[in-house]
């Protein structure tokens, strides 16, 4: 069974939707620009990236001439080195990639021993942007805009104007609990509110889960407001442990979504937000937080 299903969204846009959508299982988007192929996000290992390239052949499209990475996380970038085309990334994302390169993917192999990190590595992008870039093709213009900090400090969105499709990376999760470990809960909620009007009437392709409409943006906004409010209230009552706060807060609007235990990490980031610490500041004691995540899963019985 393939890791993906292809959704032909018309106007030369093909969404490769990961059928699982969980940890390190992300989406890629292939765009026929008319005369050349644009790829938005690669995959987390060599086998998946190669199968993506084979599928592009099967669609009758040329191999990618350009790659946009919506952010630096390995599930969207570890396959970059297998594609002989320029990669575009936000400057802050590229800086994070440089910092993580010496320890990844070895660190992730320890945290996720069941995953296959064959031929996975970080590589520098050839093009870095600050506010964005325009990509021209026979079909029209793909606008790349900077929308961070949110999920990370370097989130990009690709607007395919002729198709009214927005490829938003991990700014949007659908059916899979979002993760703010490298960004900010407060800033992410603000960013979604600022994006909502622009996304009205567009098809949204997020980094995990199937395409959706603007209703998923509303749902995620409610979730982040719920986390911030519950964390603030429980912290004022004297709770400091992200696990205990998460257990009391519950996932609220996202009850029933996959990977519910990520709530622990989101609460830990919300505590940092409430302390006034900047988005993306490294979180301390990640092994300890990972243990709390597992404990949350055990106590609540959420799906791994």
C-alpha cells in the first residue's frame, strides 16, 4: 500500500495526501505550472521522496524544476537533497535548519525508532526569502508569502491564484492535532485570524490531513484560544506541570482528533507565551516533555 493518495484538484494541482497524517507523515503538493513542475514540500526520507518523484513521472509531468519548503521541519524537507532543483525557504527556517543539521535526523531516530530515516538529511536551500516571492508560469502566478511566526518562525504559504488553492504547510492540520513546539500558540492563533478572510472560498491544503475549507481554520483558532485560556486559568490556580494542565484542559474543540497527546507540548508552549518568551525559543527538557506526552497517552488512552 502506498503512503499517499493523489487528489487531482484541477488546474494542474495534485495533492499527495499522506493516508496516516501522524508524526513525520506529511503532505506534498505537485503543481503543473505549464512547461515545468513546482513541488511544494518533499518527504521525510529517501524512499518516500523517490516514490513521489516516480508518481510525478506517472502523471506525465516533468521532474520538479523548483521546490518550495513551507517550513524547515524534516518531514517536509529531509528529501530535498534528492531533487536536483533550487529550493526556496524562509530565511528564519533556513537558520533553524542550519542549527538542527548536526543532530537531525539522529535525534528523531531515537524519538521515533519505528520510523525509517533512510537517506534523510537537512540540506541548505539555494534561495532564502524574507517577505516572499512570485513564481511565474504559463498557468499563472504562484505567490509565496511569509506567514510566521505561527507553527514555526518561518512559515510560508503558496497561493495558487488561478486555482484558488492555498498550500499552507503546517499552518493548518486537519484531523490531526497541531503542534506548536517550534512556534507560538498565541501567535499561531493570531495568524489564523489574519489569514481567515484571505482564505474564504479557497481550497486549503495543509501539511497533515485532507484538503479543507475555511471551517478548519475556525476550528483551529478555537483550539488555540481554548489552550491559552485554560492554561492561563490553571496556572493562576497554581498548576505548573504541562501534563496536569493538559489533563484538566482537555483538547476541547479538537476532541477526537489524532495525536491528542500533543496537547502537552502545546500547553508547554502556551506557558512560555504567557511568560512573554519569544516565539520559537527552544523548549527546555524535551526528553522530559516527551515522557509526559507518553504518560498523557497512557492516562487518556489516545491513539498513538
